[in-house]
C-alpha cells in the first residue's frame, strides 16, 4: 500500500548528474516564493563544496538560499557538506562520517511546519548513491512526494527518461512532470524529444531552451503553481 506523504511538496531528480536540477529547481522555488507560497527548499547533502573562510560552502544549496531571498538559513537548506566532488556517499566515507538515509530524511523535515511546501533536491540521478545505506530513490520513497524529472534535451535522452520514469513508478512514486533542459546551444533541428515523449509518457512534459527562465504565466509556471496549492 502506498504511504501518505509527510508533507506537501516536490522531489526533484534527474536522469543523470549535471542535467540542470539546481538551475531549474531554484527557479521553481523562487517562483513559488514569489507567489507567497511557504516553500522550504532542502538540498540536504552536497559534495563538491569549496572551503571558504574555513567553512565548506555548498554551491547548489546557495542557489536555493538566494531563491527564498535568504529567509531560510543555509545550514537548514544543506546540513551535510563534503569537499570531494564525488558521490556524497563516498565523500562521507572518506571522512569517516557515514550518514544514513533516515538522517538525511530528518534533515529534510527539521524546522518544516505543517503548512510549508517542501522542495527537496537529491544528488545526481534517481539511482545515484546518496548516503551510506541509500540512493536518491530511497530518500524519495521515504518522503513520498511527487517527483519532477529533469533531463538534458539531447540525443539518447528518451531512453534515460523512460528508464527513470519506470524506476520512479517502481518505487510507488508519482511522476508529476518531465522537464527537458536544453543545455546545448547546437542541436539537430530534426530532433524533437518533446514531441516524441508525448506519445510515450502520460505525464506533463515541458521543454526549456538554453538559459530560459521559468515564467509565472508560462504553461510550466502555471503547472508548478497548481501542484503547490
């Protein structure tokens, strides 16, 4: 039986690392914040942090910090931080700080009120290692939030999207949107992954062109706001 979500919210994941989760996710958070929705972002664990003033600074989490106009402490957005730019699971092992998926879940839930809209970003792809005893998929399954899937809009992404969508559903989660992020300025004009995917997936699918901002009045913006209410 499907568990009930602990909070209203969304879980953003990707088909792989470096597909634009933070770029898009922070825009979503800024959009909801602008609409006076009590959105609480969480990037609970981040590797590849730089040491600045003797403190590890999480670059991805800072985008969410800016998205809520610095009204939520950065430490609440990202509690677990590691320097090596590798999977958080291995980065934690290197410093003998194994973290469990339950601890990551607690970091997501800490200081979140009942009426808040929780927005969680994992690390890497849906099946990427996240912590000592879990993948991103395990955290998503614990949270039971609807999932937004981000993919780089390129040749071969349809296979990755369909595989990840199947994995999301296999974990008894709801895939509420797929967003194609066009990171490459040069693409074959004959390619149309958006059109092809619409015949393969029964979920809302959107396309973002290179460096495009998500507008409140756009179809994607309206869809995201409707999910949050």
